[in-house]
């Protein structure tokens, strides 16, 4: 356990971890993406037909899964790969071992085959007489790297299947629909989904021809151009928190002219880069998006006399160029760990991505890869843009739900939506009804609104939650409209939403809010390290950003009610803004009363850890729990694996709890708490796949 506090008026005490009874009532159903399977103990007797030889099976337990259950399976030669809800494991075994396991213990409720249909994404068109000759590009995932060789051999045997890319256990193949079930039926294949091209998350408004140009001599700047003013970075900078000593990796289209003396002066503090673009010669940016994104993270602003600088302007950048000049698009590695490993090796512990797919609300193979990497590297915070699919298709004057893009649907990622900047001149100033042919936002109050006229509003295009399994996304928002940052100096690079001058240009989208938040994360890491947290976990950095966020409720149109287009119907956290807008003044407030607990040892199922806080004199106490969860399975209907609960009891004995069964972050807000000590308890409700049976977490407590 690591913990640190600062300027606290009340002492915090940690009490011992206590074991509580574990519920003997477990699930009787298997919740998968494609169907809900009712399981009975008939299948426990193994008198149902199971596949012969070593194959994938689902083993469901009568009670919560314990660390001892995993140990027993390992001793019997059974490989455990994933948790499936409720209380089940995806395993690799043979029927002999399964029969022996059943005979030796009475904890098993059911054993079934992991059927072909369970492996197919629900979004894939199923084979029929109408499509059997058509081809489709697929992501095929082997259940493990050791078994990926077998999958590769089986795929390459088939003349109608072309392997386009393979890396570790991840394959990209082109095949006819007639081959779909045959591929999914391969015994070592865990998952098959349709490949979704990745795209940058800039809102494509450059074609509207509405960009207003100013003089470009810096004399006409208001201070709001970069978005950092609304986020109150000035307060952090005044205290010396500038990102110094931190490295941020940017996975994008590249950085300006790339390595060499021609790289723009604003990016002198870079630590190199890596090229991932298909047939790219280097990590330069022929498109322009990556340079703008990198500028928002850490541009020094030297070319503007320091006026147009990024949030962490003394941090270093590592550029991960993924632009393919041949395809004229991003080429994201099939195995995302290749991208993240390069960032880690460069010293980055914050890695940001302003790209994603058009799949909405789906927890897919890419989302699971992000969660897996963060689980295995708990100090690495990975950010993703929420997406720009916010629309009012039902014409009620409010943005429709369920539009967050993958991989932003990953549980552990910090998923960033866009709030409005405050810029009334420059960039794109036309009403929303005049953008994108007027289709997405044709009803008031959206129609007459503009992109950057209210800092307490969520940008209309910003994707909102929940995800398909009910999780809250995005996690947080930051300004993402009419943001001024660096232009790429590669010939032919796009000026995005239009030039301010030859060095700086306007742009908008969750592409822009995400790097500003990455800069905030770098500053947050520097801040935590200055308080003695030398290796803060990603959960703690994420938690600090969420805990100190500014709640924009009810949004830019006020409390006018649902029928009049009220933007947010409930205070944060909610599915519009997450926990709110990044607030660096709150985060670095030298007079604030915040305690941080980075509980790297964690707790197991049935265990709890208790904290005490004297609330006397405080008008409000806020407690936030954040943890990096074990990766979910894309085949699962519910992606949360390890489930922790937060319970806060005030001096009068009144308890408050969120008790979410889907989210890996919870917050309890007590207004006017009763005098006396608060009892704060973190409970291990379900920890089927912990680290040594334990789930680490971060806890933040503050009073005002």
C-alpha cells in the first residue's frame, strides 16, 4: 500500500483489512453478447455432449470464484483465460480433466462447450444464401499466444481465407461469409468480429468553407484559443506544475516534419518517435492531425511567444506515427501492445489516442486489448477519444445516447468527451444547423447554437454513453471546439478547421479534448510525485482527474427540462460529461484537503478495508474509488470482472453507497455531513481474477 495526503485539517486512519462472508448464491445464467444461457447442474454431471480432446469450455461455479479455485484448475492442467458473467471461467481443457475436477469438488454448477455462436460478434451479418460469396474483413482472436500458431496454420490452410496481418494472437483476415462459422469453429479461436477501420476523431468541418481567419499576428488572441484557460492550467503552472519530467506518447498521424533539424521549434522537447504507418518512411505528419494533437499536449508555444502552448508545455513527447501514405489513412497495429510497448520503452506513462472506430457502445477486441495492457502495466494511463457521433436523430433537441466509439469503450482507459471552448471569433462560427448539411442538429436548442459560445456546455458532436453493457462513458470532458494548436509543416498537410497563421491552426472534435486531458494527466503525475508518490498508478492519476473535475450540470441551456432540451438531467457523474470538465486549479490547489491512497496490494472477495475521516466543519465530503480492472471478454454481455464497492457512513449512522455492478469507478458525495468521523469502507464484492486474488485500487477523499 502507498498513500499520501496534503494539508489535511483532519487525520485519516487506515484500519485493518477484514474478511466478511462471501455470498453462497452465485449466478445460474451465463451472460454473453449473443445470448443469455440458462445453466443447470445437469451439465455438471457431464452427461451432455462435450467436444472431445482439448477445447474451450465454460466452467460455472456455485459460489463466488476464489483464488483457490484458480489454483486447483492450474494443478489439474487446466488453463484459465477469461472470466464470464456470472461466476464462470473460460478454460482450455479436455473432458478427462473436467470429469476429474467435478469428482473432486462440489463447487461447480455447470460445464458447457464454448460454442461457435458464442465466439461471433452480434454485429456480424450471419452467413446466408444472399451473402455467402461476399467477402468481409475480420478480426480473429486466438485464445492465447501459444495457441496462435495453431490458428495461423488453420487459417492459411483455407484457400478462401487471406491472412492480411498477424501479430501475436491477433489476426486480420479477408474471407467469404461462407467461411465465417468455419473460422469461429476452430478450437483455439476465442473471438471473431468484423474489422472496423480506425479514423481520427476530428470533426470533418473543413469542407464547410466557413473558417474565419484573423490577422495571425497574436495581437488578436483572447487567451482562450488553446483551451487551457478554461481548464485552469494557469493555476497549476503558477505552482510549477508544467509536466516537467514527464513523457507523453501520442499515437496519431505523426509529428510535423519528424526527426531532424526541421522539426518545429515548439517541439524541441521531444524524445523521438516510431513509425507504424504502412509504407511510411518515418514518423513525420503528412496529414496534420497528429501535430495539432501533440501541440495540445506539450507544445512550448515558443513561436507564439508562449501564448499558444500545450497543457504540459515542459513535458516531452514521443511521436507514434500511424499514417499510411499508401492508404491515406491510419494503420493501427492489430496488436495494440506494440504501440503501447514503444511508448513504455520511451519512458512514457501517459499515452494518448485521438482515433477510434465507428462502432458505438461496443466492447470489442480493441477495447479488451487496452484493458489487458493496463492490467499488466498498472502505471500506464492510456487515453482515448470518446468519438464524434453525437447526434439528435430522434429530433427531441437532445443528443441521443449510446454513441461512444471503440476503443474508448475500454473500462480502464480514460475516455474523453468534448466540452465547448469559449471563442467567438476565428475558426468555425456558424450555427449547428448549417454544419454537416444540417442533419445531426436540426432542432432547437441545438440548431441555433454555435460550437464555442458556452464553456459549460458539452459539444453537440461529442459521443455520449452508456455503453452497450450499461457502463458510464465518457469519464471526463475538456474543451474540444475551435482549439488552436500547431500545424504540420509537411507540404500538403491539412490545416484542419483553418489556419490562424502558418504555424497554428484551428480544429475541433474529441481529438482535441483528449490531448488536452493527456497534458493534464502528465501534470497530475508530476503533482503526485511531488507529494511523495514516486510511481503513481494509472488508477490514481485517473482518479485524481475525476475527483477534482468541475461538474457542468445542467449544461449550457440551463434547467429547462427534458422537453426543452436540457443538456444534462442529473449532476455528474453522468453519460454526457462523465465526472465533469478537467479542473487543474482544483487538482493542484495548495489549500485543498485531499488524501490519496494508492492501494497496490488490493483486497480480495469478501474482504474490506476501512478508513476514517473527521468531517467536522466540512460542508461537503467527496470520496472517489477507481481501479484498473481485469480485461473483460468481448464475448461477455457484462464486461466488469472484479467488482469493488464503496460505502460511506456518516456520524449519524447513515450510509451512502453507489454499489455499481458495471463500472470500475464510483463516487459518493456527502453534503452537510453529520459531525463526527466518517467511516469509509471499500469492499471486495467479487474478485474472480485478481492479482494473487486481490484487486488493487485508488481511493481519494476530500472535504471543503
